[in-house]
C-alpha cells in the first residue's frame, strides 16, 4: 500500500489534477471545497478514496467525470484537458473514455437489464447485432447472462449493481469512476461487486477510482487516499484495519 | 434497442396518460377537420369556381337587371359563356322548407356550369317536353324525398305568378355535382316559362353568371363588364363567384370567424394540456435525464427525444381526429356538404406539426435546463 503522497508511483500520469480549486454556491453561501489540489494517478491503478462526509469526494468524481467545471487549475485525463473542453465535447468524451458506477445503480426502470446496458452504445456507430453481442458479453462477465430480459424491479440490489457495472464497461472505457458502489449492498453482494471491479482492474487493465466508506472495499484497491478538509492525507491505519 | 424504442418505452410507461393526451389532440383535430370541411364544402364557398364571375345590380342584391344584358356580355370577346338567371325563392310543401329555383336558359346554364354540374344533353332534353319541367339537384331531391315525374309546388317570396297561384313544376330529372363540395341544393327551371308567367318585372333577371375565356384575368373582365353598364339605368357590380358566395354566407353568419374561433379555442386548450402534461412527465424523469447526460447523451439529443414524444402524440392523435373528420364527411351525405379535399388535410397536418413543436417546447426546455444546470451528481 502506498497511500501518500498524492502523486502515485508509475508514469506517466493517466489522471492529472494540477492546482485545482473548486467551490460550490455563490455569494455569501459560497463554500470552498478544494483549493490548489493536485493529484496524479497512473494508468491501470485502482485507487480508493476515503474521507468523512462532505469532504468533497463526490465533487472530485464529478470533476473527473467532466460533469462539474473547476474554478481554477487543470484537469487532464489520458492527455485530454477537460478544463478546456465545452459541455458537448465532454459529453462525447464520456461516451468513449469513462464508465460510471453509482451507489444507487441509477438504472432506467422501464428498460430491461440488457437495454439498460445497451443505452451508452446507442451513441456509437454500431449495428444492432454488434450492440447485442457486446451487451451479452458484459452481462456474462458480471454473471448475469440469464437476466438480460428482466427489469430492475425484478432484481436484487447486488444484481442491479452488477447491471450498473455492465453498463459502465460496455463501451470498453479506460477509466471507471465509482461512488460508494457497495454502499447500498449487503456483505455478499458487495464482495461480488468488488470481485468484478478487481478483475476489471487486473485482467482488463481498467483504471479505477472508487469512493468508499467501507474499509473492506478500500482493501480491494491497490492504493488508498484519504480526503479531508479539501486535501489528501495518508490513510490512517484505522481505516485499513 | 434503438433510440426510437427508447422514445416508445418512455411514452408507454404511463399508457393512460399518453392515451388521454392523444385523445385530446384527436378531439381538437376532429373539431378542426369538421370546421374546415364545413368551410370547404357546399355550405361554405369551397365549391365556388374562382374564375367564374357573378354580375348583379349595383343598387343591391335582388334589384333587377335587364335580360338584354346577357347578350351584351356574351358579345364581349373575353367571355366564353353567360347564363342569365331569375331566382325564385319560396316554400315547398309545408311552410317550413325554403327552396330555390333558378330560372335559366338550360343550355347556357350547362355551358357556364360545365365541369361542376353534370347537365348532360340527355338530361337537358328532359326539359323539352313541357315548359314547366324542372331539373332538381341531388341534395335537394334527397332532402325532400322527391321522385322523378312528381309535381311540386313552390310558393314564391318574390316573382309571383300572374294568376296568383304557386309555381307548379314537374320533376324531369336529377342533376349531380361533380364533386362533394358542389352545391346541388336547388332546381333549374326554364326562364322562358317563368318569364312568360310572372306577374311583374317581365324580361328582368337577378344576375348573370359569366365564364371568361382561358387566360383572361377575371378581375380585369369584371371591371370591363361594370364599365360597359356604368352609364346605363341599371349599373352592375361584378364579383368572383367565391366573393359573391362568401358575402352571401356572411349575411347569415360569419361562419369562417365562428369556425376559426372554435378551433382556435380547442387548439389552445390541447396545447396547454399537452405542454403541461409533458412538462410534468419530463420533470418526473429528471433523474433519468440526468443519467442520460452522465452517460454522454448530448443535450440536443435529449431535447430531440422529448420533442419526438410530443410529435408522436400529436401525429397519432391528430391523424385519428382528421381520419374521423373525413369519415364523418363521407357519411354525412350531401345535405351537410362537408368536404375534406387533400389540400385541407395537408394544411391540417402542417398545423399538427407546428402545434406539436410548440407543445414540445415547454418540456424540451425543462429537459435542457435540467441537463445543463442540475445534471445528475453522485450521491
Ligand atoms: N451543487 C452543490 N451546491 C452547493 N453545495 C454543494 C453542492 N454539491 C456539494 N455541495 C457541498 O459540498 C461539500 C462536498 O460535497 P460532496 O462532494 O458531495 O462530499 P462527499 O461526497 O465527500 O460527502 C458538502 O458540504 C456539500 O454540501
Ligand atoms: Mg458523496
């Protein structure tokens, strides 16, 4: 484990934050979340980010996803300078580079598991057949081969999260961002989801940034960063034990 | 799955809501279709031939013109055909039903109405046997339940008989309109008979119908006709047949205005219903729209998806409404005189698209603002 410094070993930086400042709200209600934050994560890493509520973990993921612009500084992922891109350009970039996994899955209730997974592929120039093949492949990968035609309401939380993972990886992105992916799951389902994330990292070389409260989840990462009061610090032994 | 399927899934997640929106659009376009069918049909001036002119006295409709005017107009080089007509309005049968007999030279009438009324030589020959024979239009014939060969009485409001009795005619045959919007709610009597038997105003007429030669601008001919009689004791006023009929109909009620008001009101109502319901539906889905945004769907695609939903509701509902209006026009028969010719339907469809885009603007605006300002965040 190499929890600190924020420039993680391995080169060159796949994810780079340089002097990033970010605040929420405006006027008197303005709250500074980060000022002059820097971070470098190499390709193929699996990083867990821990920290108290309100420390800006989700804000950080939003910035990495290009959903939230920064006030100052530079955000670059795989050589793409997000801070220099417009909203539509960032949307297009997300469809190719990024997979996102949410705590509450965020599946479309009226679509089947397969259709939910297929959704991001609708933006790609693929034939229906190619799309269906890719969907079948990733559903098999997360162990839901037999659940393609089921709706989210017919599935357990663990299964829904695996559909969420399948949707995140169906475009074969280089980077996965996960916000509390096990936060809503029981032990066993959490273990299964973390297993899949571990395999995606080891076998397919996906770079993963995962926000979590769960020390067990953090242990499946290669590195752990602790975010507190807008700055990274070494993860204390209490979180990892 | 395709984007189309995605739109469908969103539309049918609350089927009752979607069906109700379609129903309200269908009703509005049924009303619109019936209103337009009425204006385009024989109750309106839709059957009027734009090139045909109507010549009347400048002193007012119903004031007589000399019958000799017909020959002077017929002699003009721009004129292809002329028919002089004396109109007898009166009661037929019970004192509740009003009918009109146009006393004309049947051959001149056939020439003027060629293409609109099927006044064939065989049919016209039926009038030869006796001077008091008439040809009755299909619409009037069916409304009265008359049979060919039957004798009918017409108690006139004007053009009384010299002997004071009602006019008595024998039905020699039935004429048809070439298209549904052609008015056939009248009968054709012989001018020579009516003129000889009338009490007053012999050799006078109520007006002329004039057909210009092809290529002659009707407005220019109208001016020339009026100039011809400008200094005569009975100056004329010449209008297109359409303008004449519009003025005639407006004397009863301004149907165009009434129809426009009624359909505008129903359009305004569905516009508000659909725009509001769709906006509600989109707001309900703000979370899902956020997910699409996070997955990389560009804002314009999301807006397009929402617009397509409204478009589908309008095209389906409006299509059903117009189809019903068309069925009604076919079933109603000639008395109602509804007509929905293709140009009217095409115009209604353009209106449909315009209203759909208008109604879609509100929910699309919601979707757009949602995707830029409140895009889904990690929780
Ligand atoms: N859109 C926003 N507007 C205003 N304040 C926000 C917004 N999003 C987050 N915050 C505030 O920023 C701080 C960090 O939030 P967040 O990144 O969600 O923290 P974490 O995920 O670590 O709990 C919190 O105090 C939160 O209330
Ligand atoms: Mg959070």
